[in-house]
C-alpha cells in the first residue's frame, strides 16, 4: 500500500508553493519524518517530512512546479523492495489479455493535448489576470495540462505584458538583446519565489501607500558607553551579547505608545490601531530579505529582546523560520548600518504604516555647548504612510526615538 506525500498547511494567507529540491530520488529508502523535499513559499522555505517509512516510489511534482495546499507531491511504497516492484507493473508481459483494448486507448491519449485549452487558470492566477486586465490567452501555462498559474502571470507582468499589447505579443520584450560578444558571458537564473514576492511587495507598497521619509540623527555616545560598561556582565548573566537592536527596539516601542498612528494600518476606509507592538526585524539571508517578528516587544526587557532577536536571526540564516515567526508585525526596523550604509530611505513593509532605518555609526564633528566636538553619530530614517501618519506625528516619533537613545535611562525608567 502506498502512502501519499502531499503539500502540508503552509500558514495563514499562503495558498501555494514552489517545489524546490527533492532530497531523495525514486527508489531511495526513506525513514519516517525524514525531510524528503523542500517547498518554497512567498515567505519561507520549508522542508516536507516523510509521512511514513518505506521507499520513494513516485515523484509527481517536479522541482520548479507550483503546487497548492494538499496537492500530491509523490508516493512512498511500503518496504525496501516496493520501488523495484513498481516498474515491473509497467512491463509488457501481463498485457496479453487486454491487448485488444490498446487501439481504443490510443485515441484517448491522442486527444490529451487538447486539454490545456479547457483548463481554467488557477484561482490566484485568475485574480491577478483580472486585476491587470489581461487575458489567459496571452499567457503560457506551466501547470498540469498547461494550466496558467500565479507565477506565470507574475512572470508575464514582469516582462511588460499588458492588455493593449495583447494583439501584438511579438512586441513584448523583457530586455534588449545582449551584444553577441557579451551573450556567452551572461547567466540567466529564474528568480526564487521569495525574491519574486519581495519584488512584488516592495513595488505594491510604492504604488499603494503615500510614502514619505523623514530624517534625523542621533548621538550614540550614551548607548555605546552603557554597552561598553555592561556588555561582559550582561553576556555572562543572560547568555547573549548586548547589541544595539535591543535599545532601538525598546525606543521604538516607547514612541509607538505615544504615537499610535505609526503602529496602525489602513483597511479599506477603516484605520486599525494595534494596542500591541510586534516589531519586525529585517534580516538579510543568502535567499533574500526576511522579516521575523519580535512579538509583544513592548512587554519585554532589553535582555529578552536581544535573546529573541538572536534566536530569530539564527533561524533566518539557517532557513528554519516558521510561518508563525513571520506573521503579524506592526512596525519594522531595518539595519543597513551593518553593511556600511550611511543613509537610505527604507520602503514600507505593507500593510504597516512605518519602518525605521538604522545606519552606520560614524564619528562626525557636531556643535555642543558652542563648541565643535567629535561624536559617534547615526542617521535615522523613518518612512511612513502619509495617508494615515501626519508629518507632525512622524517627526515627533523620530524625535522620541532620538531622545530615548541619547538618554537611555529613559528606557529603564519607562519615561
């Protein structure tokens, strides 16, 4: 008896995934709960464990295919010899009796190529087609029997396809041809599902929100002094290093309590105010940017925040983030300073209405008490949705963050 391998529940709002790497091939022995393939979703990459022990007898969904929830991925046969028996069933010896029926089956097989014309687009694809005023006839489907999938629509849109150009598909071109002497030195690689999602979400944020960025600078002397004084004791007691993110996260939660619009989101004609602070911390990985969530950061100490950020950062780099780690953020912090960025304008992580950009700490001359002194300074950038956050609120928010960091005792005393 065969055990089916199906797409597991992928998490809230995730309805499909792309098959990544199969760790096993047909005929390989498999242990129960052993990872056998990788699925790439819009948010994370997950390993699919074997539902039972046995032998991988069939791979139904190949690498690169888009599959929905519950879709059949493959089958596991019982026993080590089950896979070897499977090909034997297809051998011609037992076909003597039904041989007369073979000519009848051939016309049905010949008719199979007509099936793609009757396959409707996948639901997610149909929604995108309607939103972009396209026609399914313009698109080449990569799904079963030529079905148009969501990825096919996104790929077509990225290449510049549009409704007016439907009658002249030959003119749709993603890029100019490369010179002959350069073509052989180029490498074309399909975007991962995560990278496609990042690209789409960032562009959607620009198209949807009335995005504006305000800037300020913060003198990091006090935080650096405090960190230098207590970092050894802190690490010995809490088992984690004292970094800057704990201070910044705590400063942000204080400012969000005072200015709730920056912690809110728009839903149609309503504003949803979040009476909690789930802070997203942007983490760069080799597969792209992910934003795991520090939940209820406003109720945590700096030590608890540092521990949770450490756990999430390690999970992100190891590719073991769960869907729960990625959902529900109300505000995001992005630290471009670790890569040497001096200043940038971060893009909103929709549907959130604010994102704080941290940058490189650099010694600069500043005027203090009528004298020019050298201080470790950092530029801060707050990008916000001007539809919901007024300029006064945005500037005040950034000033509150600056005040907390320049006088970190305020964070301890909850001022």
